[in-house]
C-alpha cells in the first residue's frame, strides 16, 4: 500500500487539477454565450445573401458565360478540403471529430482516384499533416484571433478564391462543427466551391423573389459575379462562427466531465488515505498495549 | 408612408426600422428608395447611406463599404460588407 504521505500528495494534486478544470469550464461557459450570440447575429446576413444568390443562380444557371464559381471548372479531379478546427485543445472530441470527418471524405475521394488537397484553417487540424504530408496547400496562422471577425474569414476566403482562379483545385469542401446545442456539435462537410444546389437552401431557392419583375443594376450577371465570391466568404465566416460556438460548448462539457471525475477520484483517495491512517494508528496502539502487557 | 428599411452586416443586423426615405450609393449612381419602390437590385460602391426618418427631417448618414441593396415588396434591405 502506498505510504500516507504519497496518498496525501496525490490527493492534493488531483484537487488542484480539479480547480483548473472547474475554472476552464466556467470560462468556456462565459465564452460560449458570447460565441453563440455572434453566431446568431451573423444569421440574417447569411440568410438574405443565400436567398438572393439562390434566386439569381436559378435564373441564370446553366447559361453560357456564367462564373466558374457557379458552373464549376468542368472537371471533378482535384478536391480541396478546407478543415476548420480550433486553435486550442482540451475541448473534448471537438477537433478529433472534425478531422475524422475530413479524413473519411479524403479516403473516399482517394479511393475514387481523385486528388485530395488540404487547407488547414486552425492549428488543431495539423494532425492531418502527418497523415498526408504532401497534400497540405496552406495552413494560415489564425492563433491571434480572439473573436472571429468578418475580415478573418475574408482573408481565408480570398486565399481560396485566388487558388481557385489559379486552377489549383476543382471542388472545395468545408469541414466544421455545426453548433446544435451546448451538448451537441455535429461535424459537417459542405461544398462551397462551386456553389452547389445542395448548399443553397432549397427553401430559399423556392422563395418567390424571382416572380416579380426585378430591375437589376448593373446587369444580373455582374451582380452575380460580385455576389458569388462574397457568398464563399460568408460561408467561411459562418463556419468559423459555428466552430467558435461549438468549440466552447465542447470544452465546457469536457471540463465538466473532468471536474466530476476529479471529484470521484478525490473521494476515493480520501477513503484510502483515512483507511491507511487508521490502520497505522491501530498498529501503533497494538504495539503499545502489547508492550505494556509484557512488563 | 413608411418604408421598411434593414441594414445588415455579416456580424449583425444593424437596423430594422420604418423610415421615410433612404439614399443608397449604387455602383451606377446614387438612388433613393421611397415606399412602394419597384423591385430592384443593385450593387453598392463605398459611400454614405443617407437615411431620412421623416419627410422634412435631416438625413442621418452611415458610411458603408461594399455589398448590395435589394428592394422588394417588404421594403429595402441593404447588405453591407462593413460599416466604416
């Protein structure tokens, strides 16, 4: 049996761990509220933009001279997987789940004979670097970002668009964790380039915007050309916001569990410590009594 | 005689209110929107958005950057990339 002192030290150590996890949980809870609010605030813009793009795209879709962002490059060979993860760990299975989703997709594509490249937005996606050392095209440093701003998303999206224009890939898919609730975050993959029918909300496309005679200034094509890159940016922005909220939710849970486990452990160690202490006292008493009787 | 006006940026819904008239800096020139304007869609250049709350009141100007404006039956929606 471990010595009394060792047990005591161990219990103290678990106690301080518990203090840390408890603090982290509370910080995550506070940050979660803010991140959730940011995600909610970003929704009206994304929804309206989506509706307009959908209605314009359905009017112009398939026509000649349509932007490659809508029509695609005509090929389906090189896939770029944009993996959005967090900058910090200790968030439970949050990053693992996103990376796993991306990896599964990558294996599928490779099995189909496609070329897969990765764009890592977030530090914790870097495990992919070990798995696919030659497929990483970029991993911008996002560690300085405290709260996600539209500018941050724009930097990432602009980089993507530049690479697309340069013909580096044909299809881009974005992986992130959708925020369902504080307890549930769902890793999702979504095609962002070219704009697919699946990413455009079917409800939005059905909205009767196109019914009325709408005047366009400048032409419909020009507006669409300007809106499509912006739509990519907004998708990236939305993913980053959702991710930020999911990360905090996931961390809150992980830390809640860790705190509970530490509590259980402290209880167990305390019992063990008290037993050992009592055993030591009993032994000592027996020694004294038998010593006294022997006289 | 009220026009429903919404100003939205990627970060949040900035305004949602009833106003008299809004002058929008369109790419091909400024245009003003009153109630009952025909359906219209335009991109925006960087410039100032002027909001007239009442017919005779002074304009409130908001500098905006990039985006587009949509007028439909429900009113005017300005999607600006940034408020500067």
